[in-house]
C-alpha cells in the first residue's frame, strides 16, 4: 500500500498511532509500520519527510500524557530510524 500511495499510508498510520482508546500495542504497531516503510522505501518517504516527522512527533503531544507515555519507545525508535536513514535529520535525545 505504501509504495502505491505513501500519503495515505502516512495518514492512516499517523491517526492509528494516536488511538489511545484501542491500546498501546495498536498505537505502537502503527508507528512501527511507518518505521518499516522508512527502512524499505526511503525514496517514497523523502518527499513526505516533514509530514512523516510531524505524524510521529504528534504522539508526544504534551497535552495528552497517556498518549505520550504509551508512544515514547515507538516514537524514539522512529526518530532514530529517520536519523539513520536521512542525513538531513538530526535528533539530540539528551536535550529533549
């Protein structure tokens, strides 16, 4: 699906990653789908890089502590994948 329509994959998984009501495993799995997409198709992600980053970081929204707690590990993994895949992306975890 992502190779044919990366924008739709990003939208659907971005929304799924913020679903606190379904559970942490569901939300984390959505983020890990995005991580797998970065690993397998970085060229498809590159034009959507800012949107991709925004979708991942929305899971750390300070106004939603439950979402933030359940997403922290998956989001950290996604950010590390972005840093490792795209040389123009940087993340300094100690200052965050």
